[in-house]
């Protein structure tokens, strides 16, 4: 899967869970891996640390939860 496909799948996963995420975690950072929500944190660093515990050596897509994604489309490669 190429980078654009990975981003699209992760954003699709966000949109599928948008209502619940925005109700529960508005303003926090979500980390996705292969279309799965794997971690939520107050910062990218915190979300990354939590995501790496579940999936070491994977790529993650980070997005701020809410209307302004701020950090959307950042993919961290390990």
C-alpha cells in the first residue's frame, strides 16, 4: 500500500468513528495504523508512545480530533 492509500484509509477510519471520537476525545490526537484506531493522546508524542507499545515498527497516521485536524496527514515512519 502506498502512502496516499494509507492516509486515505486512516482518514476513512476517522470519519467512520467521528461522532464517538468527537464526543469523547475532542481536541486530542488520534493515531491510526492500517485503518485501525490504535491510540489517543493529548499530544502527538503521547499518542505515538501508546501506539508504539501496540505496534512497534509500524507507520502511524495522526489527526487531531475535531473540526480542525491541525496535524492531519502526518505519517510517522519508524
